[in-house]
C-alpha cells in the first residue's frame, strides 16, 4: 500500500510536457557580443522565473547571418525533438 502511494506521488510530481522549456543559443554577430554561455544563462534565469524545467540546450556555433536555420544542426535537432516528442 505504501509503495503504491509513493509511486502515485512520484507520477503526480512528474513535470508535464508543458512545464518544460528548451534553450536555443546561437553565435551572435560580433556587434551583438552575446556568447552562447551568456544566452543560455539568461534563458535559464527566465525558465526558473516561470517555474519551468530545462528540457535541453541546443547550440549553434555559426552566426545566423551565415546559414539558413535549416542548415544549423542545433536548430534542426530542436525542431526534430519538438516535432517527434522526444521523451525527457
């Protein structure tokens, strides 16, 4: 009986998909001067403020001015995971 209650409580406390947020960071232009680390850090702060959980961090080293979004591996993986419901 106790084990069943513990399992039920664990299931109830599992975050739902709506309680997750993904972080996408990409290299900015030299003028913007926003590193991948600072972008991810700011995103984590916002996610924490909204009481969400970080699903995953996706990054691209190339500037957005160089490549179309579909030619950036991090962006493509983010879309793939979102479209196909990758499990946490």
